[in-house]
């Protein structure tokens, strides 16, 4: 299970201490720069679309299983799968962003809190199923 | 960027032809079975919680960049990053599911359309930022 970088983040954020915990908490607008050989994969995306960007949080520890959410000592320790901590066995980041501009194989996006040069591994459109609570009466 | 399997899917779904395209379209309830060595990462998750499960879609082609959404020949071809197709450079699946039961390191979940034995690479709680449109007036 080997990931390839499909692109990289270009952002003014350069260190973890200054990066917001979540994109909507003041992340500066950033660029996603796709590799030439996968840029056809962007066809159909438009300005204003909301997408999930999946990143590889390359500076994260992978041997952490319990942590305090938001690195706040006041929060009780939780399993990492109940947090969005970047420290987890597979440090994949999930970021909902909005496309502000498209320039060839570059996307300008809002609300991406990933650091400059973070590898990008996937982009997916947001669909209804991502936003809707699973109804108790759902089809089995 | 090497992923490790943190667990596997146990589901009655065994082939792609019979699997729904999205979990809410009739996926049977399934189990997520975590590996022993990462099971502490589940601490704090509760019945009723909604989480994103990230899977490795091991049967998918990785050399596809354009496809017809939902494999429907009537749909115009799109870049894969504008679809949820499993065929993409990094075949990571993103599934919003609801936890129905917890039995040690096994989670019973609703709305998981992944096939039996699909490797799981991450579990993340759904947070507000996943569900909310990025406001035009967001802080830069």
C-alpha cells in the first residue's frame, strides 16, 4: 500500500506551531499544485466547488495511539481514531476546502491548514453522503 | 509514504458488481475489525458516533485519470478527482458510517459499501468542518 504524491501544497504556513488546528480557524488561502502526469484528473472541477483534499502529514509521529484532542492538557486522553490529530498510524489529513481559482494544474483553495510542501495524495468532491447523518431507518 | 493496515472490513459484500456505489444505497451492516496493536486508538468512540472510515481499495486500477461517474455511459467523462470512483492514483476510499455496536476491537457499522477484506487505513470522527460549506466571509 504505497502512496504516490499527486501534488504538493504551496502555503505561507511553514511550521506546525503557527498552523491552525482546523482550516476554518484562520488558515491562509493556499495553492494545490498537481503533478503534470495526473493533471487530467482535475477535469470537471470548477471554481466554487467544495472538495476533500487528502494529504500525507509527513511531519507526524505514527506510533501514537492515545492523545489529548487539540494538544490541550485540559482535554482527557482519547484514542487517536476519536480525534483529528495528525499523529496516528497512517498520517493522512482530511481537509474540506473550497476552490477559489483554477490555473492549469494549480488550484487556489480556502481553508487548507496543511503546511507548505505537504504531499497531496487525493482530491474528492464532497457528496451528500459526507454531510448527512446516517438515518436509523437507512436501508440495510 | 507507506500505509499500514490498521484493520479489515468484514462484510457480506464480496464482489464489486454487487456492491452499491455509495454506502447509503443499500450496503449491508458490516464489521470493522481493528488489529490488536492499534486497538487502543478506538478509546472514546461510542455507539451512535459517525466517523469517516478510510480504506485501501485494493482491487482498483491506479492508472485511470478520467472516468464516467458511477460507471454510467450516459455521464460525460470527468477527471477522477471530480468523482468518487475507486479508480484513481491513490485508491483511498472515504466512507461516512455510523457505529452501531462496539465489541472490543470490533466496530459494527452502517453504510459501509467496501468489500469484505478491504484493508482499513484510518478512522476519523466527523467534525463540523466536514459538513459546513466554506463561507465566502471565512477568515483568511
